[in-house]
C-alpha cells in the first residue's frame, strides 16, 4: 500500500533505526505525536516502555508482546499500550502502521 504523495511533505522522525529498515512521516502537536511507520525489512523491536501508545496496522503484520501477552496484529487491528507497560515486537517487511503517542516528544522531528 502506498501513502498519498502529500505525506512526503510531512517531517520524518529521528528514530534509532536505519532508513533502509524503517521510514517515517509524522504530525506533531503539544498533546501528542502521530507517526506513520513503513518497515522495509523484518525488524525485531527490543523490549522497552514509555508513555501511552495506540496504533493500528494498515498493511503487513506485527507480533506484539505487550505486558507479557503475545498477539499477532494484521491490517485493521489496533493495539493499546498503557504507559509504563513493557512491550516488544517482531515486525514483518512491508508493514505500515500509524501510531499515536501521548508523549509529544517521544521521537524528535528530523531537521529539514
């Protein structure tokens, strides 16, 4: 699935992953951060925790372990990660997700 061309004008995020693995587009506000992640290669996201996060899979597949419970998420599935809950994931190449973070500064915007 391709995102509309106007997404290219949205800023990218400064994430700790190489751009050949994942690319991003974001909308930032004082109240939170909306991020679109496109995974170009399979990726293992190590266990971590942060503020509240909600997301939905647009394309592809993620196997998430959230608070010790493992579940596979596919297009149309949403997940809710409460603040402070440890989670990790196995994300397949070709996956596209939209994540909304309660922390406006979860990832900084890349300088243009």
